[in-house]
C-alpha cells in the first residue's frame, strides 16, 4: 500500500537521527525522568503497533473490508498513561486510545499480537472480536478492565465518576467489587469533548464529591490535539476549563513519551494515595485527519498540518531511544518495516473472519432475560429476624391496606434488607424522604451509605447509577419528575442500554430508575411536573419500562425489576404515577378501593409479576379497554358505568410498556372483538401507536379505537383538563365503539 506524508516523514526523519551515548536500559532515558530505557523500548513498540493499525484501517477501508477509520495517530503518547497505571485499574477510554489499549494488553501478560488482533477484528466487524463481537469498533476487554465506550462525545464521564464512587462505596457496604481496593479509575477524552455538558457533569460531580470530603479516585485524561474535527480549540482554554476546586491539575507534552510518563505517574500516584481526582492534560497532535474520509486541507493550512507532522509522537519516541543509545536508526527502521508487513498480513487474515450473519446474532446481547431465574429471585425475602429489625417490629403485612406510595416505600425497605449491594439515591430522597414521601424513613433505617441525596443533576444521578451497576452494586436512582429525565436521557440510551450490546454481556449496568411521572395533579406544577412523554424511552432496545398503577402491582413489579437487574443486568425504568401515589378510593369517597394489603413474603412467589404480563379486570365479552397508569382507574370507573347500562366490559392493565404484554393483549382483544385503547400519553408518539401496531401485525380483525391525550404540553391549572385524557372521553369512545 502507498505511504502517506506522515509515514514518509517518519521514515526519513528516523534515518537522519544521530545516536547518542548508550545508556543502561534499566536507568532513565534522560536526566530528570523516571522512564527507564527498557520501558521506553517496550512503549515504542506499542506506539508503533498502534500507528500501523491506523494505516491498516485505511487500507482495509480501501479494500471495502474495514468499517472504521477514526485512528489514534498523534495520540500514541497515551501508552505512557497505561504504563503509569496498573492492569486492574478500570479504564473508560477515548476513541483515540489505541496505544493505551495495546500497552494494557501486554501489561496483562498477553502477547502483542493478541492486542493487535483485537483491534483488527473490531475494524473488520468480525464476530470473533472479543468485546463487541462485530457490533461496533470499541476499545474494551473484560480481562483488561477496559470498559467499552462508543464515540458519543464525553457521555462516559458521568459513568466513570460512578465507577470511582463505587470503588470506595463497595468497601463501605462490605460487598465484593470487581476492582482492587486501591484502584484508580482512568477516563480519557478529547479537548473538544471537554465542552460537552456530560463532560461538565463528570468533572463537576467529582469536584462536588471531593469538596464534601468523599473519596473519588479518578484520573481524567484530556488528550488535547487542539481541534475537534474541523473546529479549533482556543489556545489555553483546556487548562482554564480543566481547573476545578478539589481536582489536582497535571500537564505534559503528550508527544514526549518521557514527559507524558512522568506526569501520568505523578497524577496516578496522587489519585491512588489521596483517593481524590486529578486531571492530566496532555498536549497532542492529530495526524492523518479526523478519520479516513476527512480532507484536512479543506480547513487547515499546509503549514499547520506540517507542524503537527513534525511533532509526531512516534518520531519523538524514536529520537529518545536513539539519543539514549538504546537503538540505532537502522534497527528502528527495520523494526518498522517488519511490523508493518506483519500488521498488514494480520489485517488481511482478519478479513476472512466470519461476521454477524443474522438479526438474532446481532440482537442476542441486547436484553438477555431468563424469566425462570427472575421468578426464583424475586420472591426472596430477608430472614424474619432481619425484617423484624428493619421494620422495628411493625411488619408491613400486618399493617392496614396501603397506598401506592406506601407500598413502594415498604418494598424498597424489604429489598434493602435482601440486597446488601442496593442503594437508593437522588434529589431529596434521604432526609426529606422524597417530594411525595415515597422514600421517607429509609435513610434512618439503612444509613447514609445506602440511602443518600445527590447533587441536582440528572446526568450525575444516572452516571453514579451506571458506574455503580457496572461495579456490581445495585443502584436504585430516583428522577424526581419524568420531565427531568429528558435532560439526561442519553445516559440511559447511549450508555446504559448499549453496554451489554457492545460487550456481549461481559459488562452490564443493572439499575432500576424510579421516575415520578405522568399528570393529573389537578393542574398543579405545569409541564415540568406533569409530563406524559415516554416515546423516547420506548424506542430504546432492551429497556424494561414498568408502569404500575395499584399498590399490590407496584410491590410485585418492583421486586421483579430488582431481580432482573441483579441477576440479568437489566436496565429498568419504573414509572410511578404521581397522581395515584396517595389515592385511596376507586368509586366513592371512603371506599378504599385503591388501597391494597402488603403481601407477606410467603405469598411473594404466587403474586410474582413477570416482565411483560398484563392484568385483567372483569370478564366482559363486549369490549376490552386496554390501558395503564392513571388510565386504569379512569377505565375501571367508566367500565362500571357501562356495565350498569348493560354493556359487558373488561379492562386490561398493560402494566409493562416495554416489552408490551403482546400475548395478553391479543388474548383479551380476541375475547371481545372490540378494543378501546385508553392512553394518557399523547396521540402522536404515544403508547397507543405501539398497541395498534401489535394488533395489526398479529392480524387482529376486530374493531379498534383509541382515546388519548392531546398533542400538547400540559398547562398550569384547570387548563390541563382540556388536553388530558378524561373518564368522559373514555366512556364516550367506548359507547361509539359499542354502537
């Protein structure tokens, strides 16, 4: 394959190097450095391997056999960061981390060829690639403590902070951790990414925790090449933006291997000893453009491009070795050519590897879920003595029938006694007990290590959950209102739901995200406290969405979600209807029809609610009303009035909005031949659209209608009633369908 400017310049410049006085390889490569000659030689070869993998990526693309060309050229100094850390330190890496990955691979005792083959299989989407299995080109490996990251800009920083938090919290909880007790979490990103909101969340959360005296052993590494695709980063901006209270700042020339190693070693030592965060700012260059399709000449001058080529970190490491008498120019050039031939030969061999051959293969790791395992774990309760102590002798099954909020509260308490790794956290959940009192008393019973308040940042809350789940804890974060979730949805969409997919299940982030949602608060609060938009959740592959309406369902479904998270690594969203939290009556004031007793542990198995199973009310043969959430109460009331008029109705509570209970839906629809969907979400993009699609796909030939909320935001006060689904609308739509 033809050689480009970067490769040609490297070869010519190395040939012109002049050897210096030989040094003992066991001593530093130069005065004032701690990088030994032996380690410098090793790192040069990993840098070289990384550079040649970038060349191989371009060649593979030309052959239509490679599918990813964002390379690491110019960033090979991150090999020094890997060398300054330990193989067990969890790493969440920037997509230009080829040299880091290859260095970590050999640190772990693997042959250099194994790391090279890993990357090549990722470039060619080979099904045998050890991390994503051909689903994406990532740097990750379950045996190297490298957690795969996509190219979503900086979205991994909140999770990395969560991992650092979990390193310390696992020890406090006395539960096993996948990471060493003195682990340092390393998280790398580019200068352009530093400006992203998720990066700001990560840095701010680490600083916030440190300010309060919490341990936060994380090393942020900003690899600053001065440009984001074509947009320049102002000089000096990274240093100014990176300096935060409580975060120690280190910097070095990332093109100088010795300087980068010394700075990385100091930074890592600080984090490991002090258990407090640091940021390592490495000045780098970007060679060969942003990616294979990028024409740098369209936005950079030839002088700028040439200046970066002159700073080539591979060339500068070669110069260090030659000047220290550790290698001759001829030896380095010979090694270059031999390695180039070897890498390109391996690349050719990799193109013959099988690729994913079916939709089933592609989707296999999205949401593996064994119903039998969940059903076995869900009913498990703590020992009677433990429960007696947790509830101070007042066991909930002996209490009066409960509201929805009370049932969730008692179920969380029961779960905290079962799962020592479980934590409940979010805004106002601890001392206050939540805005609606759902978590009241939990911190007092279980302590601040397990039930605690967070800063007011939904990205931070979900990042803590993602990192904790990845670290084998069981996080139950609360998002105070559904509208607030949209501020941070990519933490679920781009990070939470994809991790299993991009790691073939080797890494998961089990979590149950409790969300206070929906509307019907009698006009209180307006849009940001009354939100009925869940379409953005329903299109996330593998996500479990639970939507309980009644207290008994909420208790059973929450146990199911916790079991699915703990045993299967499921990411679950638990939508709690705010308006039903404290509802007591169903038909008439004082009837207590919306209360339910708390089931004793001996009945948890028989009352278990599997994921994707609906609940039916009534045995009518004229009409099936399909609904969920607040719609259940309205539909039951409407159904009673219709029954009094001689119509025979049944009501189907979906309970699960993803996956939808399709079998139960079709069975109920066929029993009556007429289906009314009562959907409190919007007419466009609401749940009813999915229900209609399932009925049509299954060949249902009966009559179908729907009553929904309007395509509107929810206003303040009485005006809310004009755009929200009402009982009257359900009743009117039912009569029309029945006529």
